[in-house]
C-alpha cells in the first residue's frame, strides 16, 4: 500500500462499478474511473447517485479512457464489466494497470467469472464479490440505487486476504454492508440456485416476471428442478446446501414483489445477456465432473440462440 | 353410405379444413361447412383457393353455424380445428352431427389428438390424418396453398378401414396424394420427431427460423437430443425408427429454405399455440411409461408459460 488510503481503478462505468466506486471514494479511497462511452459527461460532471441510503456526488480523482493512462499501478483494479467473454477480453483491458501488488477485484454476476484474469495474472491476488443490489444507470453520469446494496467478498478461488479486510472496512465506513467469506465460490453457487431458473425462464417464458413463473404450475416445477440441478453441481464441487434451500428460495420469491430479472432487462433492451456467466460456465463445470444436467443444458442452448440478435 | 357420394361435414373453417373440404367437394362429395367467424363471407361467396396445383372455387353445399343445423348425420365429420383442449371441447362442438354410422376424421397436428373424441364416441369409427402441406388463410374466404399437400390417413388407434379407402380414392381423384397406413400413431410420432424441436425452439429461441437453429451449435445439438427423446417415447410405444432417422431429418432441414414454424406463426400473431398437441400429450404418454424426458419436459414448461399471454 503506497499510502494510508488505497488507490483503486474502477473498470466498467456501469451502475455497479460506479456505485461501489462512489462508495469507496466516499470512505476516502483514491478512485480512478476507466470509462469509455460516458467519458465526456463523467469527466465534466462526475456521477450523481440517487440512493435510498442518501444521495451522493462522486467525483473520481481521475477519469481515463484506457488502462495505460493509469500511471503507477493501483492497489486494486475493480472489474465491474458485464461478463461477456465472447465479446470482452478483460485481461487485455486491465493489463496495463496491473502491477506486482495490484489485487484484481471482481464484482460480477455468475460463476468462474474470475478464471480468465486468474490465468492471465497468476501472481496477483484475485478478489471476488457478489453484490445484492438494485442499482440502475438512468443516464450518462446518473445512477439510481433503489434497494439493497450488500456485498460478500472473498479471495478467489478461496481463502482469506488482508486486502479483502481492507475493502470490507472501507465499505462499512461508507455505509455498505460487507461480509467476508473464505469460500466465495459457495456464495456464487448459492446465488446461481436462484439466478439460473429465474433469469433463464424470464427470457424464455415470453417476458415473464417472477410471479408469472411461480403461478404457472409447469414453470414453477421446472424452476425447482433447475435449482436441484444447480445444487447438484455445487455439491459435486464440495458445497452442499441444506435440504430446505430450494423451498426457502421459493417462499422468498413468492413474497417478493413481481420482479423482472436483469437478463430479461438486457434481452428487452437488445443487449447481450450474461448467458456465459449464469449458464455457460456452470455447464462447463458440470462437464468436468461428468454430471447430467439436461434442463440447464436445454436452457443454455435456447438462450445462446435467443442471444444471437443482441447488439454485440 | 346413403349415396354413391358421401356427405361430409367439415368442422373448422381454417386453412386445412377448407382446403381439404374444397378438394373433397371437387371430387364430388357433398360437403357442408361448419363455420363461425367467417360465416357471412363464406355463405355468400364460398372460398377461393389459390393453389400451386391449380386454383379452384369451393362452394359448400351448405354453410352452417352449429352441428345441430346439420340435419341427417353425415358419413364423415372432418375435424380440422386447432387442437386446443384447454379451450375447445371438440366432442361438444360435433356431438349433434354424429350418427351411429358417422366416421370422425381428424386432420390435425400432434399426437393423441383423437383421444377425446374416441372416448366421447366409443361406437364411432375414428379416422386420423397427418397433412404435409403449406396452406394459409389469407382473408375470410381466401386460401393460399403454396406447397405440398400430401395426406397419410389411418384408423385410430390403428388398423384398416373401408371408409379410409373411400377417402383416399376421393382425395386421389381430386389430385391430392393420399396414402393409407394401418399405424397412424407411427406417422404422428415420426412427424413429432421433427415438430418437437423445431416448433418449440423457434418460439423459445427468439423468433428463430430453421436455419438459425441449425447454425447455432448449441441449439443444433439440443434439436438432435430432443429428437432422441421423441424417438425413445415412440420406441416405448412399439414404434422404433431406423438409426439414421435423426441424421436424415437434419440433412433434410439443412437443405430446406429457412422456414418459420406454425407454432412461431401463432406466437407472433398472439394466438394460442398447439402446445398440448405437440408437447403436452407426448409428455403424458412418457409419464405413463415412466420415461425420463427432461428436455421435452423443459420445453413444455417454458412454452406453457410463454403461451399465457395468447388471445384465448
């Protein structure tokens, strides 16, 4: 650490990256933002965050267009790009900013989304977080944080980390609830137990919200069977969830207000969906263990086809 | 038979019913048309058939609104309604026209679509046909027959029938190629081997035509796996297809011009899809034999959900 307060480069100026970047800056970190499409607006005005936890204005210490403009390597590179490995080479995007002591910190959906950077930077610490948050970029330079915000942070592929503790302290200071885990993979698996059925079926089931999916007997049954397949993969990787996990998710989802998933939001906007993060990597993990997951594989095939028209 | 030429009541004034009704009339049968939404136009003007085999004008001997107007029971009731058992009670629609010697003749997609009428009229002969045809109702009273036209006719659930021979002769006289089978169920299974993957994936894969489905590696694999599941059900019901059936279908479909399936046409028009004819009855047949067909079942759940918004 070059100073008391860490230097952080945020890569990916979408809602998640700029929200957590803003929070880290509010706790005193020196935050640089790598930003392409919104560069001019953000450089001029910073980012306005309208938040249920109190509005804030985020003026990055610098706004840059590519990692080579970063100068001295930061303590952290926060990767908050959408995970689209077929389109985006994350390692190439961040390479010029990575020094020997830089930790690469992923806040992204899905599973094994850290693998490419772990392979590209084998001597750097990889940190990984799952975000439970509703936040939307409403316009260039404007965010709306409407619900939740909690993070679970751990080292990839597992274990503890002093720098994860440092992030946790910064997040807590900024008002973001942040927990540390020594098994981030388990956290990711548990989130996928929900994300696989609800994200996939929302798109494939003709623009369905969570309530419609649960009210239809056949798609409700399918959701539970998909959850079982995800739990089976998780168990094959040494993470077994309690027997009531699926039932608890069903009860919880029934109580939620009808919710439109992030995958459906992307689909309706004609944007590429996170098919590889949520299904593709999971299918490959199942392949390695020779697991039979016909339902997940069926959804993966259908979504891969459905995704073909996205504006890539 | 009350005369040399049979009396036929056609129920369902869509493209398929009116096309084959027109052909039977052209061969000399006395054809009455039961017609609801297009009643006035058809009663006044009959039906204009623009056909690759030669245009023709079809003036039904009578146009009626309900079966009770039929008078003396006809020799045949040709059922060419869409198979939507959740919405349409076919037995009730035709009951008033069924006499002791009336044969009920289904020209419909799917499998076990004859079951309800067979149960409702246990003493009547049930005939069943699979149509290989491209024909569209372009406006009330107007049909466009653009390709194919062949029929395969048999007795349900199996066996031979003199009245099927009579239909065959009429169709052949009218220029329609018509073959007789003593195992119509096998014909239906074979057609489903194609219809299950291509109809379902066309809707679920974001408005995909056959070429898009085959160009995407994952959905192409899925198509073949679905075909295997259909073949497995067929085999459990005593109809085993040759080993090259799936490969032959794939080769044939690759050679076709990109084709938009009937299920996708209905979906895009906001009309109910034939989910029960093509998937639901098949799933129930697999259930009876305790077969594991996870991929077909997944499609059934998704399509059942996707169908919920149709104008029913």
